[in-house]
C-alpha cells in the first residue's frame, strides 16, 4: 500500500497540475470506486459539477482536494470550502492527469474521470482515478474543524479535515506535529514498537516499508515493548522515520511495480536505497549480517539480527 512519500508525491503533482480547475464533467465507470460516497455515483457527480479544486492536501496516507463553489461565470464564490474530494489510494490506486490531447487515453483500469477546465477558458484536462485492485475509493466529504485548531494537513492553511479523516493523527512531515506528544503516546502504549508506529491514530503515514527502515536506522527491534522505551530512544525512532520518508520523497517514493506512480505515470526509485525491507538474506549495509525476515501481522518484518537483537522481554 502506498505510504506517506508516495501519497505526498501525488499530492505535489496535483498541486502543480489541477488546482484552479473547475469540474465540468464526471464519469464513474465503476460504482464500487465511489462506495464511500453517500447517495452513490449520481450524487457524487452532482456534488462535484461546477466545483473548483481549491487546494491539494495530505495527512498521512489520506489525500483531499477542498472544493470551492463557482458563481455563474465560473469565478470562485467567496464562501470557504465546506467539502472536499477525498481520495484513498488503497493497494493500487493512481491519480493521473491527462492533457487535452491525452483525453482519448483510457486505462483498462480507469474507474472515475473528472474533466476540468481552467477559469476563464483554456485547455481542458482530466483527472483519472485508475485502480487495478479496486481497494481505493473517492468520495465527497464534509470538512470538519481540526481538534487542535491547526491547518488540516500539508498543502492548506484551512483548519479543517474531511470527516472520515478526523481520527487520523498528524504525520511526521506535518509542521503542526508536536513530536513530544507522539513520544508520550507511544510510551503509554503496551504493545510492540512497530505496532505503535503503524497505528495511524498515534502517528500517521508510516507503513510496513518505512517502519522497518526506521527501526533499522534506530537500531530497535520491532518487538521492543513500547513501555520500556526511553524518551531518547523514542525520539531517535521518530527522527529516523521522518528522515527515511524525506529521503524517499526526494526520490519519488518507493515503486516495486507499475502500480505506484506519480500523476504523470512516473515510478519512484527509493526501492534501490532500502536497507532491510525486502532484503532477506542480503548483507546488512551496516554490519554485513544477513537480513532476517519474520512473519508479522499477516505481513513481514525485516531486521538485522546483529544491529537489532530481539529483546528478551519481547512480547510482540
């Protein structure tokens, strides 16, 4: 599943290519892709027509485009956005921007297409939601105030988030995140440190790939009990997670196949820089010990047995 760097790469592309566009047509080719929208495909279309895409915002793995109604001549209304187009990419979802010349291009996995026209006229373009495995979804959702009064996420100053995202914690690249609060929340848990890192209500955006990479950098085993972590260790782990995600973002994210691409269809290259994730049997870049793979929550965890020894009191 795409993690924070992959979703941020998409958000950045949308911010550069579709903002200011007014929705002039909506085509839903698979109803299941708008299953989270109340009222189904018809209501989804009706709520998007005539709306201006006002910003591109991300919190953790969630992405949304606040909608501003337009007046009779296509100019944005004065009212602040009250709703947003919310996207969750699931396992294989892609948001691809098509130029006017590319409107004839239709992926076999195209699920939803929005046709956009710039204010004042100009070249139309499309925003395509392509999803091979169909776990992703789009919906229009009401915006609700953020509990802490800070901006909803990266890409906006509006202190609001879509209602289904209200329970999602801030992520490690969010300027409004209070790192000490996250450390305290992790140390209050009675679980394994990787489970806490993957808990999107504690800190969002970290998935299996970057959790393993961060734990390797911090020299912590995934089974380390959170209530045994010292504050400096917890800070070191969060610093490592932020660092590895920032490095991945600079390389366009991690792409293992054609399912993970930016809005122009380009793959990321951070998979070439992974230290332990997916590297079973390969030498640890730090000490040369073969990387170990363990089953973990119906997935896998990758560690260096020497750099990350399993704790004697490991319970997870």
